C-alpha cells in the first residue's frame, strides 16, 4: 500500500493550495483528485481576491482574509518562479459599483459595520466623480452613484491558479493523483486508509478539502460539513480594448481583455445548467453600470456551484475522535489560496490548528436556535 | 492560391476590401472577398498580436473576425457581400467607446 505523511482529499484550488503548502514544508504528501466530471467550483470561479465584503458577523474571517491578501503577492510570485505559470494576479484595489442612492448608502453602512468589527478593510466610499477618476476610460451609466473601494482587493485567473498549483505540486515531488476520488476512509491505530479506484492509500494525516464531496466523507472522520450548493452563473464577452483597470464585484476585465460579468445566487441543487433569465439579469445590470457594454458580444456563459456553509464563512476543524484528520471548507478558494498554502498548511504540518482558527469550528452551528 | 471556379457565371458585386475596390461574385461571403482580394491576414489577435485569417469558413473557428461596414467582430465567413460593402481588417481588441 502506498504510504504518505499526509493525504489531501480534493484537488481543486483549496486542496491543491493546502497540498502545495505541505509539500513546501517537506511533508510527503499526496493530493487525491476526481476526474473531469468533478463538480469543480475552481473551474467556474470569477477570480476575485476579495476582502471588502467578507466577515460581517465573524471578525476572524475578516482578519483571515486580510492576511491572505497580504500573502498573495509573494504567493503569486513564488508560483510563477516554481512553475513558469503566471496567475495574472493584480492588486490595484477593488470596487463595488452602486446604482442609485440606496445602494450607495447600503455600502456605506456595510463598510462602517465591518470596520467596527475588524479594522482590516480600509474601505472608502467614493462618489461618482471619484469613481470616474479611477476608471477614466469607462463611460458610467446615468444611475451610477459611486462605489466602495478597498485597496487590498485584487483579482487573478482562477484557471491558471489551479494549473499553477498542480504544476507546483509536481515541482515539489508531491504526488498529484487524478481519477482517484476517495470512496471511504478508515481510521485505525493512529493511521488513515483511504480507499480509491487507484488502490488504497495510507497516511498519518488526512485533510478533507473535497468541496461538495466533503459532506459524505466527513462523518466517518468525526468531522462536520454542513454544506449546500449555491449556483452562480457568469457571462464573458469577447476580448475588448482595456477600459477597466481594477476589478469590480460582478465586473472584471481579464488580462486578455475579456469582460467577466457575474454572478447570480440560486439554489437548484446539484445543477450546473445555465438559464437565459439569469443571463438577461446579469447583462442588464452590467449595461446600467457601463452602457458601452451593450455593444460587446458575449462568447460564453457557464455556472458553478459554490460550497456554502450556513453562515457563508469557512469551516476549519481538527477531528476530536480521529486525531490527525482536518477539514477545510470555503467558497473563497482563490482569495484564501495564499493563506491556505502558508498558514493553514503550516498549522496542519505542525499538527494542530491555532487558536485564531477556533471561530471557524462548525460547532458554531450547534448553538440553540431558540428565540 | 485561391481561384474562382471557371464555371462561376454569377453577376459581380463591387465591395471595398481595406480601401481597395474588388468585384466578387454575388452571394460570396465577406471572407471569400478577402481571399479574392488576396488580403492575406484578416485580423491580429488581441491576446498575442499574431496575424490571423479565416480557417474553417463555416462559422465555427472565429478566426475570420473583421470590421464590416464599421461594425467590429463580424464573422466574415457568415456575412454575404452587398454592393458597396466596406470590409476591413480587425486589428487587436475592439474598442467600445
């Protein structure tokens, strides 16, 4: 039986980032992945590295996300050095563009509320003129009132990030095993055995980071993964001359010039089909923000399934009954990739999660709901 | 490299390909007009700057994008010529403004 120090179950951005971080610390690690039919949120992602709206009600999430935005520049540079693959990461701040006074006021309230919980955001609310100064080449729609701006925000190409992480695993001599989904996991005598179609794999530590696949595997390890799928649909235009120098929530121009327009939120279950209704809504709002987009051609639309916890914040935990089993769940795999590769992988390599990750334990969902 | 079939006896339509007047058989596509005009490349890639030209001529490859009568990103192989049509190379990414 193949034996490793650690096995990461899940080869999406979350699992691959943790696996890469472990491999960098010279942990002998294998990353198990599914095949092409995986429900892979990593391949549907919008690509924001995003702080400004994270952590309402959970300041620890704000701090954790800010930490990742601080780590991202070196993380991206290191991946490029190790693999030759540039993730197109840029950190010029990010915008949430508002239509009408009510939206802008609501952003202002959110920025204040978040700042009062954790002083990590440095978000400014910009009026229309200040927004226009940041995006001089973009003609703003008549209803645009302004935007919130967070200097720590940025964006990256999620497909290139996933490719770079997989390549980096190989460059660190870690095993990346595709077509090897975990079917069952047994814990005996301080060691884990993972059954896969590629044969059994043994390890002293196991990290469950399998996105939606984590729900079925968690209970046997004494872990808790109360997650549900939330569909997000995205549109993408033909390549356009660059007019949007920094990303906005729901509107970003990629390095190649295509414009991504997103994203919707609905709950059809495990369904990644796209709908004309959602496309129309996305296009309509984009054109109200930037009327010239009405002349752009759409070339694709797709949908992905966010891995959503009850409060939308990540779950990190170590099993009490199977020591050495860890769980990592989030819907912000791109944003948190850097902190997962550095801090989370470091903690797992050391064998215990730090106190600052205690707020992410899923025990928070067990509190009595009595009114 | 490309020649019209000798039996082609259709009426001719006059179009402008990169400013040059060219007579092409009625019913031709704008991409065929570019071939008849021996234009060579018909666009440059917005990603790499590479010179490109039509490849599939049946609406699939999107390599024949041209500016037709001032409208960018037209699939030239799917547009039928009209008298006086202006057919131009599309250089780089199109501008919206």
